[in-house]
C-alpha cells in the first residue's frame, strides 16, 4: 500500500487548511492528508517496528484522525503531531510486546507443578513403572524385563497410576487427556 501511495501526487494544500477541512469532515482533505503523510510515517515507524506492523500502526493512526476529527486539537504543526503520535504509538507497541503476559503461561506452570507433585506422590512401584512407560518411552515388555515382573503387573501398575493421577488432577482433566492417555 505504501508504494502505491508514494506514487500519488498531492495537490498543494497547506497543513493548516488540511486540519481545518479535516475537522469539518472534508473527505478530500483527509485523502490528501493520508496521501501526503502515509508513506513518510510508515518509513519512520519502521525504524522502531517491523514494516507490516508499521503500516498497520499508521493506518490505525489515520483512522483515529478521521474518527476524532471534530475534537482534534493540534498545538504544533500537523507534521510534528503526526510524527510524534507515530513515535508514541510505536513505543507503546514495543512496550506491549516486551511486557505481554500470556495468561496460559501461568496456567501451564501450575499444571506442570501439579502433575509433577501428583507423580511424585504415587506409590514408588507405580511411579517407577509409569515413568518408564510415559517418559522413558519403553514398552510394557521392556519394563517387565527390566523390573523382573510380568507384563500384566506392568499393565496393572500403569492403570492404577493413571487412576490416581486422574483423580488428583481432575480439575485439569480436559487438558490431560492427551498427556496421560
């Protein structure tokens, strides 16, 4: 979009007239403002954020200008206002990215801790057999040979371990179906 706008000619309306006409809802003034400043603002914003994000950010700024045109107060030049607004929007976007907190992050940590505790609290024979099966990626036959027990005993221990874990982790069950099988 930026390349298409760069190639358009802007008629020589000065910024003060653009602001006045914009405040009155003049679509032609808005179009001229957009054509005049869109590409330079995108270039400026891309010094802070990615090109795609910069175009989106400038489009949002332009939309904001149109939506708030009647109450728009610009105490500096239009050019300064637009570039300062762009810079602040870029810095806010960077801040949001740096401090973005994923609510699932805490839930996953809590879930992981609870799974570890539940596994640690299994009876030792169940825990050992379960760990070999799920984390050691061993077959029931391999586990039976290693522990010197029957395959049926391995199956029973895994079955009992899963029952205990399902009970202790019932609040998380929908998420655990894939993990515990």
